[in-house]
């Protein structure tokens, strides 16, 4: 069992903390991702546990290929890791890793899902998934002016404020190629909408 780590940004190699005592004493099993033959339990910051396969994780995400560190298995031999990721982020991420058809570039996908599927691969170095999400975003926010507005059907939910979410994704997760088009869309928003959005964001 790993001791608790700060995984709020891209994880570094695991280091031993002042205590090897587990902080994984209580959690609720996820209904979809709890495999009896799983070899690792990922625990979200909302105390939801996902018992999955290290082989699947390491095949798709470079971070999980090096599990060196003060690992102490629990009574069943499972490795347990406390993460700072939300249950929603982990759920979308695992769905994408276990079911390739869960996300396909160019297929309508909610922005909630896109945000999770960009955040998690960036953090855990799942390069192929990150590349697929980036490709999807560049379809919506193309670098060529002639292609702008051709794929508005991919914007879910259909909202004039989609560009603000795209700007946040591009800036936070280093996808600069989508920013010019996203800024263009944002520039067409009525000032009242922008002010209302900023007010909600600052008060949340």
C-alpha cells in the first residue's frame, strides 16, 4: 500500500513520506470498475475505490509503468493508492482506457467528459488518449479560418460559452493550437454574457 502522495499536478516518482501507514482505510467501491481479478485500487478524493488492472493502466499511461516505492500490499495483495483526482475524472479516464469506443475524435462528446479526458492523460502521461482528445478539440477549434464553424455539432452542451471552457482547457493543459479559434468565438459573445460568466466563476 502506498502512502499518500500529492497528485494535484503531474505526478513525480513516488517518494517515501513520514509515515507508511495507509490512509485508505475506508472507501466505497465503484459499481462499474471493481474487478475481482484487479491488482490495484485507485481511491478518488471523494473516497470511491476503483479496483482495476495495473497492466491496463501501464499499457496506456506511462506514469503507472514505474510503481517503485514503499509499496505494502493489503491482506488480499492489492496495491492501494490515494489520489487527489475526482470520482468523475477517474470514471471517464477508466472508461476510455477499458473501452476504446467510449471516446472517438470527431464524435459528439460532452465538455465535462472532454475536460476529464484531457486532464487525466496529461497528468498520468497517457499520450495516445491525450492526442485523440487534442485532435477532437482541433476539429472544433481549427487553425484554418476556412474550417471555422464546420463542426458545431460537436459542441455539447450547445452553449455560447463553450469557447470559455475551451480556452481554459487550452491554457491549463498546454493545447495552444486551439486558442486562436476559441478566443475568436469568445470575442463574439455579448459583454453581458461574459460578465455574468465571470461573476459566477469568481463567486464559486
